[in-house]
């Protein structure tokens, strides 16, 4: 966008310069030439418009090559940012050479398209000048006749020299004006690219009001990614009423997050999801006003703590900050809840980022909450405090708690264990501990590491 703005500014600068410099001077030259010999002037002024016509005929070519160069420039800028931001990751995982090769490809494409764009804009300038200067031969021929007294006017050598000098200046200015056409065409391309960013702000619609609490019923739910070998999960059925907290866990890459995202209804799924009498997803009721979501990657914006939690919703955020144990942290910030946290919350620790994202999910009331690993970056004492708040203060909500940490699972109403092969088990913690060796082994391992006691 910045590059496009620079191009627009350059086009406007050249346009205004040529209007007040070239345009006024050319008009003065034309008047002077007409005064010396109007017939000869009409003859020699035929050629500058030909240069203009040539420049105009290349308008589409200049516009196309300019647009392609801008697209390539944007792609290269994005690749450069990615290369800088993720350099350490690429190096650790041995992808540095691959990314260097990709970057060289983007760079070569940019060089090629920029050369083409500049070629059509700049290399034709001598051609425009040659066309405009063709009239010089007529000036010499007919001007010489005027000096000899056999032409249209009677000149001396001084008049001939003055007329020739004025015409050369006029032709040079004319070639500059022809080049101006190409600069304006490039500016028009950039203007079209930045126009979408200049749309007038529209009034935002009112937030969707939260739905009333209701029972959740899931029947034979399944999901398969396009092109995958098999379903991530299938034939999953369970139910919950307000106040129920259900844990979702399983081995690494078993589909825990995918199951949570199924309730957002962004992708088609098998089976049915009912909230009360309403069916969610697959072209039925949208989850707006029903589902609240807190992903395992906190999506935070370059704004203040308060703005990241509110997202335009009015009300006091102090209660939710206390519920997620973030009130004391905010008290230490230089500007409290008005402290900017940087893009992606880069000024905060991982635990603080997770708690602000959780506070946002709690501040926007929804009867069904999907919490994807909200405690991964906090200590166990803080985890238990937050869980106690969830249990006590949100008894009107159904909470699906996705987590790889099982310390809280004995306190949950149900547990969904995903095996990783598409199958699943739904039971209480006690029943699952007794019947599922994989769950029992994972829980005992964490129990031993955490020094906790099995409930």
C-alpha cells in the first residue's frame, strides 16, 4: 500500500509540474512560433500529437506491466517479512535452504516484472523525442526559404535562429508531456489498488445478543478433512445441560482442536449438533449468539488490554479480569488496563496472553463456551483458581474444556477421549480411568510429575 501511495504521489507531482511548467511554457512557445510564421507552425505542430497518440496507445500495456510489478512487489515484501520473522524456526528445522530458494524465486520474479514495467515507461522517451523533433527538418527547409525571401515570410538569420531554438524547446517539452501519460497510467493502477482501503467507514451493526441457556445434544458427529485418508473423529454422541463442564483430551494430533472448531460451524460435518431445538451448522442455525470460543493461540490485537477484551462491548471488565487472575497483573502495568500490549500481545507473557483471551471469551456471554487449552501457559495454582471461578460463576453455561493437562479432569462432569484413529469414548473420569488404558497411563504420568494425588 505504501508503494502504491508513493506511485500516486509521484504521478500527481509530475502532472502538476508539467501543467504549470511544461504547459505554460509550451503555450508561450506556440504563440511565439505563430507570430513568426503561422503556416510553418501549423506544419511543424503536426508531429508532437503523434508522440501523444503513441503514448496513449501504449496505455494498456503500461497499466498491465505496472499492475504485475506491484503484485510482485507485494509478494516479495510478504516473503521478506516471513523470512525475517521466522528465520530462527526455519534454521532449527533445516528449512533455511528451502526458504532461501523460495525467496530467490520471488526476487527473480520481481526483478523481471519491474524491468518490464520500467522498460515500457522509460525506454520510449527517446522515441517520443525523435517524433516530436521531426518538425526540425521542416523548420530548416521552409525557414531557409524565408531567409532567402522565397518562403511564406521574410526572415533574417536572427529570426531563423530564434524560431529554430523555440521549436526545439517546444519539441523537447512535448516529449516530456508524452512521458507524463505513462506516469499517470501507472498512478491510475496504484490508485485502483489502494481505493478499497479508502472506503468510508460504515456504522457497525449491534452485537448479536446471547442466546438463552439450553441443552446441548450431539448425535453421531464426524469430520473429515478434504483429501485425508479417514475421519478425524466419527460417530461421536454426547449431551450436556447448562452448568456442565466436559473435558476433551487425547494423544497429540488426535483432533481435539478440530472437534472444538466443529461447533463454530465453519466447515461441513457429519451428524447433528442441537442446541435446544436449534440445529447448528450444515446450512442450519449459525452459532452467532450461541457459541463462545477461546483458541489455544491467543488472537490479540495491537490495542490496549481493555480494547482486546471488550471488542466494542460496553460494561465493566474488572470482574472477568479477577476471574481469570489477571487483575493483579494489570495493576502492575504502566497504564493499567489502558496499557497497549503490542501486535499479538508481544509485550505480555504467554500466560498473560492466554488469560486475556479467556477474559474476552467470558466477557462476551454465550451459553456454550469452547475453551481450547486455556491453561497451557499458566501454573497449576492459577489453573485451579480460574476453574473454580468457571464452576461457581458460570453455572448457566455449557463449557467444553479442551486440554492436554488432566489435573482438573477428576472435577469435570464428563470426559471425551479421542483415540486418534477416529474413534472416541465418552464417560466420567472414574469410568474412563478404569476402562481406557491410554487415558489411565497419561493421567498417572501427569499425576506423578505434578505430585498430585488421584481423586
